[in-house]
C-alpha cells in the first residue's frame, strides 16, 4: 500500500506495503514510516501534517489508524498537536547523523573583492518592481495556450510583435514579426546559425581580429573555421573581405560598438560589408549586444537596415536588463528562415513562454524604454568617473558607447598591470585575451574595463582599486 497527500500542499510518499507484508499491522507500519520521515529530515521540523480524516482518505485506511499513529508519535515527541494549529513535526526532531560520521569542512571559495570584467551590466539595476508588475499583467492576460508546450518554434507572437516595433523605432531594424526568431541568448542564436551555415556547405566565417573566444569556439564546434579581420579605430576592415575568397561564406561583426575595442564601424566600412555580402552571396551576422547605450550622440543604427536580405540581426536582453533572463532574438532574412526554424526545432526550443509574455508587456507598456534611459544615465556617470580617475595616467578609448572602456598601455606592460590588479584583489582582463590566435595585427596592449559590472555601492572602491593598480 502506497500513498501521498496533496490536500495541504505538502506531499510525502509513504510505502506501507512492505511493512504489512512483513507481518506488521497498518498502524505500526504507518507509525514507523512517519517516525523515519521525521528522523531522516524528509519531514522538516514545523511541517504541518494533514488531518487524520484527509490523510486516512488519501491512504485508503481507517481514520482511527491514523489518529492512533499520530497519538503515539506525539507521546514520543516526534509530533506536536495543538488546538487550532493541527499536527506538526516537532521542532526538536532534527535529522540524526550516522554514528561516527565526521563533520567535513569545505574551504569557502571566494572570488576577487572587486571586478571590472566586461560583458555584464549592473545586476543591481534590474527593474524588479517593474518586471514584477509586467509579469502580473502578463500572467493575468495570458491565453490558455501560453501554459502549453507551444506550437510556434519562433516563439510567442506577442513578444515578436513587440520587438518588431521596438527594433524598428530604436535600432533602425527592418523587423517583420514573422521573421523574428526568439532564442535564449546570443550564444544560442549563433549555435543555430552555425548549424545552418554548415548545412549550406560554408566552411569559413570571418570574425573580428579582437573578439570573444567563446563565439569563435561555437563556430568551430559547428565545423566552421574562423578567419580574422583586422580591427583598427574605424572597426573591422571589411574591405578586406573581398580578398577572402569563396570559402568565406559569412562574417560576424559588432558594428555599433566593436567588442572589445569600442570602435564604431564607419559608414564606408558598413557599405563595404554589405557590398561583399551582395556580391559573394555571403551572410552578415550582426551582434548588436549593447546598441542602446550611446553617450555622445544618438545611437548608431543597426547595419541590418542597409540590407535586411543579407544580414541576420542578433540582439539580447543581457545588457539592457540581465543575462539571467536568457532572452535573445534574431531577425532572419527570408531565404534563411526555414533553415533556422528547422535547426531550432531540431536542437531545442527557447525561453519560458511566460517570460516572453512578460518582456512583451514590459516593452509595450513603455517600461523598457524608461529603464534603458535610466541605465544609460547611470552608466554615463560611471564612464565619466572612470575617465576622470585615470586622466593623465593612461589613454582611454572606446568610451562613446557601451559598458566598457579600453585603457591603452605601453608595450610590454599588460601582464604586469594584470598582476598589479590581482594584488589589489581586482579582476581585470587584458586586450590580449580577445586576440584571434591567427591574427596578423600588431599586438595592442591594453586593459578592457567593464565599468557596468560593479554594483552602485561597489563602484567607488572598485574604481579606487583600479587606480591603485596603474603606474
């Protein structure tokens, strides 16, 4: 005989069959099972047990059997019974450790006290109250099918429609909702695109000479070789694509704010990238990771607007809201759409439908715009404080946009500065971390400082640790 109860929200599986088969009566079996559950911690101290009537009904036994088992355990001190509060596991019923067991102490793992590692926003800036309000509205208004498995591999239509309007207005993206595919972040989208490119017999993807190794690794994992493009103060040297030959079928770019150097791709180089794609039949993968955060003027629009048929636009909520949402999107050219959907359906689906509905509500209500404007002001103040703090010590570049800056260093000093930062208990990364191993560019030594990473309360001491690390 087995049973579990669900009437009070606390489930406990009890197996009385073996005890009964062993010759013990139901009451003795039930008593022992409950005693062992309290002893082992399966029933935590303070847990309220069901009434004897409902528990007996769940188990299919007589009510008196349950009442007698409860009474015996109350007498032993395992349970307490008080008028108005029901029967509960006694607070002193703590799990016992096996005889002779020794307490094992594990050393605490502690990271650096301060961090300026780029790639993260200020997580403390997440709009908890606004998001919660949007979630309440989204769940209240959600159609019943939102709680099902989902039928459209592209994701919820509500979010795709909200994104289409926002991206057209704020980023200059041509975004038909039917061509938006939701994913769980940039890496997820890139993995899907890598599979599609490989299936198209693409063998090589051009990438920026300074770029994230994790993105290069994802492409390599799809069987694609990566070939570096020279990067300078005007962004990637896209005119060089014309000399790459037919093996290169795609290029991955960060046009609005090159990561990590911070340069914006010039109009001439944007045009060169689009010309290459049209002439060669290649595809441009546009990573618009922090396009909303521009400080010197209006944000630079997305490259995708120049040719929506040759550019896959990828964006996420990781920098504008938080990476923990695992929310991203692709705007896919028409002739790639079916292949992307097939790859997505084959590999996996996407983020929670309820999170998608919440983000849709957050955007359409105007809360997303208000949040981005507020964070833009906050990050601009941090950028200004960083520039003022290091003025006269090291040159600063890449500060017109985004959440990081580049501090240029004299040749041969990058490693020494990173060691100095470690002495200050400060996590930093050098520009060399991002250099493509096959790049022919002359090495540039610098620190990549993610000033969006610390919380507001930690920013001042983190900045002081950085200054103390500099010569």
